[in-house]
């Protein structure tokens, strides 16, 4: 089978776990299939040659500059896709993330009669048309200056090579990475699923983490592992550890692992100083997997205080595999992964008091904490990489089979638009 993977970013260019899972899955599928990757230009020219990765899609700014560039970028993306379809002739176009790339590339694949599938691990999918800086102006529902710009966009859409109808219904298969994400992400009205499946992610580091030797620090230690950004709420972790000291009389330290922009780092440093926590907070920066495993091995708890709705929250799984007690926000899919009370302690999003209370209970009730750790470790073992790979193998095969009655199993047939 020939599979064309489409994503806005692709490792080593990445922001979070989405891109990494895309690459892991693509490499696995390449063991039995011919896999190519179409992604954005970001990082092009700085990377070694990759024969299977084409870094040519525009990556548009999310402001007015991207809107002004969108008509030309959309024309280019559609033309690029058609050229690639002629050369590669994929049996499946597998879209992982289309944020900030022209989604006309996907429409070009649909209109050519391709079987299209989506792996959804982020809410972007719910605004498939509205989130595109070209397609959103073709609906005729714009007002004011947006309506004037919409008239220009609709004129440009008459050009050969465009002529897309975003409101026309297309068929696709969809795999979700959690029930929570499926619940909070509406399927766009212009997409009719022919197959839906839910596949929980897995960590590449299950062997490393599950075999790491526990070596808790003499001082009660809380670990935070994740990107240093507002959504991940490292500030909640800092405030909760300060409350451990001030309210619960527990002199704990916080180890923060992860990278962030300079503004976020300055804000965290200001908060640490304001709370008189300079000698209790260690900023370790980005660490390799072995370094993360060692931090988890020495921690008495892992805190995951995300304030956005985490689609899954893989770090909770990694903490459970490392046998580190997990304290997490009631966010998105994280309570699906570990059961509240019996496998992890959860607290309401942004509730610093409840976070500190859960950490205090974890540190003081050793018997209950040990029981949760044992249960979480057992549960985490069910999210194996082998299971993940087998489920994606089955999904890819089933997606192509599901498209057969629609005439999309043989791309570029009579049902597809000519690849001019």
C-alpha cells in the first residue's frame, strides 16, 4: 500500500507530542507500506536530506499576513498535492495536523478520488473550514471588511486549479486519541465519517521508564514535565508547592523539566521570587528521555496541572510507568487514562488549593499512595506501543476498505477530478 502522510510539522521540527507520534506511526507503517510525508517548509534547508519527506507546504502566520497570503498559498498547495498524487498515487492520504497549512491540499486529494483519513489529537479538526484562512471566506457568511475580502477570495477561487466547494460533503475515516477529544471536537458538517475509531497513544519510552529504579530524594520532591506555556500551567505547580510549605508544613522542592520562550521563563522566575521559592525550585530545561526518567525516579509525585483540555496527556502515562504517584488536573482525556482515586489523584483545573491538598495527601498517606502506584503501573502497561502499532495497522487497512463502496479505493478514477 502507498500512504501519503500530511502534517503541518514533522520531526525533527516539532512543538509537542503530536508531531512525534506522527513520525513514530509513519516509521512503523513504512515497515510494510510505501510511506511518503508532505509537510511544511519550516526547517527546510537546515535538515539533512530525507528522501521520504517533502517539506514544501506553506506554513501561514495566524494573523492578517497569513490571510493575505492564503489565496496564493492555497493555489500552490493544491497544485503541489496534485503533482504529488500523479507521481506517488497513494492508496491513502493520512492527515495528522492541518493547522496553518492550506487545507486545499486535502481538498485536492478528495477531488482526485483519494481515500482520506484523519488522525485527530487536537481540537483543530473541529474548525476544518473555519480555521483555514482561504476556505473560511468562501461561505458568504462574512461581515464588514471580511465580507469585502471574501469577495476577492471567491473571485480567486474561480481560477483553474482552485474552484473548491468547502461546504460540499466529503467522506473520510477518523481516528481519535481519546473519548474526551471526540466529545469536545465536533465533526465538521462537510465531512461524513465512513469509519471512526479511538486509539490511545503510547510512549516510546515504556521500557526505559518501567525498568527505571526508584530512588526518591531525601527531600520531598515534586516533578513537573512539559512545555513551559500557559496551557500546561507550570505556575499552578509553583503555587501548589508553595502552599505545601505555607499551609501543610511540608518543605518540598519542585523540579521543572521542559523548555519555554523567554517571556514565560521570566514570568516563572518572577513568580518563584515572589513566593520566596528560589531555593525550592530547580529549572532543569529540556532533558533527554534518560534524564526525564531519572527525574521521575527521584520524585515523590508528578504534578500535571494542565489548564487546557488535554486530549490525552501522555506524561501521566509516563509517570505511571515510572511508578511515580500522579497528581493531575481534571483535564480532557487524562481521567480516561488513569482512574480517579484508585490510580491517580485529580483536582479541578486551576484550583491551586486542591492541587496542594492532593500533593499533601500523596506525600503523607504512604500506604494509599503505594496502592495507587501499583494500580497505575498495571493500567499503564495496557497502553503498550505494540498495541498502538497493531491498532494503527488495522485502522489503515480498514480505512481503505471502508472507502471502497464510495469509489475511492482506486484513486484518480472516474469519481475524481482530473489532475490537471
